[in-house]
C-alpha cells in the first residue's frame, strides 16, 4: 500500500505516520530524514543534496524524487508511507508518474483534521517544552498559512482521485491511530 499522511504543523502526522508505517510494515519516507540519512552516508544523491542544504536552500524535487525512486527500487518494497512530500500538486504529479512506473498509485491519503486553535496550543506547548524561541505565535501563524496555501490544492488533487480519508486528530495517540487504521480500510 502506498500512503501519504497530511496534516498541519502540530497535527501529529509524524507520530501517526510512523505508527501506520510500522503497522503496515512499509518504509516511512520522511523527506527530512531521507535527506539527512543520504547526507550522513555520503551517497551521491546525499552529496548533491548537501550542497543545497549547506546554502540554506530547498533541495530540488529531482533529488528528492531520485531518493524516493531508490526506495521503490529496493528489493521487496511493495509500499511506503510518505510524510512531508509531496507538498504541492506538481510534486504529487511527479510522485504519481514515479509510482506509475511501478504499476502503482497512491492508495490512500490520511488527512489529520485538527482545529487551528488546537494546533496553535500544541505548537506553543512544544516550543516551551523544547525551548524553541523561534516558535512564537507569529511564526506559528505564518507556518499554518503556508501549510493551508500549499496543501489545500494538494488535498483537492487527491480528493478528485477519491483517496483522501479525513481523520479527526484530537484525542490520545492510540485513539487517533485506531481511527487512522480504520480510515485505511474504507
């Protein structure tokens, strides 16, 4: 099963994506982690990515797609949980082409629904706990606006394909995970 998890910053998508990937026994593809691992291992793609990262620039889609292709080409891989990529419709179309080469497609998109007030509360609490002075109310609101601006077209894109499953993102981690697993079966 090829899955994607979407949710605003603070929605719990990292936690829920990891749990779903473990449950389904598929690799979790977090682009940040994927890039950090490739750089740390000094792979050719990692070296390319590092040049962009060292300059504080976004790593081009082509490099990220090549890293995803490496996972898809690994022996025995018959699914994955994507977290953090694609972030926009052109990237989603590129992922669709890549999966199409494997005669596969995005089977489900789990969208964690959390109210904006709750997201802000969670992010401020996380910032206080982790001592992140850059996570203030103004920066959080900016990140949420960017998320809504970039992700809404992506949600619409996958809704047209009939693969989006909205999951209420409130409650305990276990309760949310139970709802997410149920959403995969629908």
